[in-house]
C-alpha cells in the first residue's frame, strides 16, 4: 500500500535529516503534492531538492527546490504511451 500522510511525513523527515533546510520549507505543502507517491518517490524528491540547491549555489535547501523536485519526479512517473514506446524501441 502507498504511504498515507503521516507515513509520508516520516519518510520525508528521514530523508531530510542532516540536510540544511531553509526555514521557508513547508512540509505540509509538500505532503499535499505527494499524495499517491511511494517511499522511493519521496526519497527521490528529497535528493533532487538537494541537487537543485547545489545547482543554485544555495547554502540551504529552500521550498522552491522541493517544488522543482516534485515536478521532476512527477514527470518521471507519468505513464508512457505504449505505442510511442514501441515505436521508439523499433527505431533505436
């Protein structure tokens, strides 16, 4: 089963422990946008937020970094059109 809100909060807490988070990080907003995601998705979001902060040369991970990370992880979860995938495989 997919983690509920409380479980997602715990997962995010685990994966952000030791990260230098800015005070503007709003975990409740992150939780709203991550309903239906797996623990692996949440871990990816935390890691990706850190990568966005590094790219911005930021000293702390800000909420905007989490927002970008959520967008990227959601995009990676979007189902691929099977016909397009078959065509890609045929021509690659």
